[in-house]
């Protein structure tokens, strides 16, 4: 069974920056992966260890989660 898809926004007080992503995992599990540098030391989220979930948005489908992520990123530009 697959988890519910989410669009999520992380915030780092140290960097005063946001990170926007989407996942099929529980957002707390995904946050732990970012904090443990699961995705490598060169990724944007590796720049800080104080990421916290700003908001997580449950979505009906992975396609919807990607669309919400894209929409938020477009607004941010």
C-alpha cells in the first residue's frame, strides 16, 4: 500500500529559506531523510540541519502533489 502523496514546505531558521517538495512518504519521514543528508551533502537541504515542516498539504494523487509543488515554486519566482 502506498502512502498518501503530499506537497510540503520546509523552513530553515538558520538560512531563513524555504524548501518546497513533494513526496509519497509521510512528511515527518521525509524531513528525517533531509536532516540525515540521505540525499547527499551537495543537495540544497544539506546546507542546514534545522529544517522544520512549515506546512504539508495532503493531495489525492502524485500528479496533484507535483502540480501543487510547481504552482508554489512558480509563485516564489
